[in-house]
C-alpha cells in the first residue's frame, strides 16, 4: 500500500487506486532497470579513471561484464542481509546524501577547477535549495529510522576512503 494508492482511492475510487498502484510498480521497475544498466557502467568508467580496480573496465563497445557481476553480487548480498523495506529506505538515504553533496560541489567548481566556467547564479540557488531540502529529509529520516545512520556512516566512510 503506497501513499499514491491511498490518495488515488480517495479521489478516484478503487479503479483509480489500482491504476495508481500499477503505475507506481511500473515506475519502480523502470528505475530499478535504469540503475542496473547505469551502475556497472559507472564502475567501468571509474576503473578507466583509476579509481576502481582495472578488471572492472571491460572492453570498449561491450558491456562491462565484471562490473555487471559485481553489481549483481552486491545486490544479492544486500537482499540477503536486509528486508526490501529496509533496503529501499537505506539506499534512498545514501542516494539523497550523495546527490546533495554533488549539488554542494557546484559551489567549489571555480576554486578547484579554474578551467571550468563558473556555475550561473541560478544554478547555485537551485543547488542550495536542493541541498537544503536533502538535509531536511535526512534529518527527519534520522529521527524516525535510526537504522539509516549506520548505512550513511558506512557509505560516507567508504567515500572518504576512496577520495
């Protein structure tokens, strides 16, 4: 039962709520599929840049098989040690944190990469709003779901180690 289902039930009745549930399921499958396609390619590019082991690179023009296998093994491992609900909550928290850090990174572009053009003021305002909203969401998540804290700490530690 999702919030979309309940809202649609109030406004559109049973048929509308069922359609909303089907739509939400399709969106979830679509986003999962996109992550499964993009994730291994990110690993492959990071390996090409020297940030991950070279065996993850794969061959140009072919899927990065080792990276796909790594992504699959990690996904299966995570499914064995967590419930789907915990996993979705924890992964969402990590994604919110790191996307906020990317937005904050716009403020450092000119200082650390002088060859790049400085972001426009509108982009910086949007980044500040996004980062603020993300921090607010994480704060509220930490208050209600303390199991998220170790995930955020582990992801942050791994990122700092990699950095």
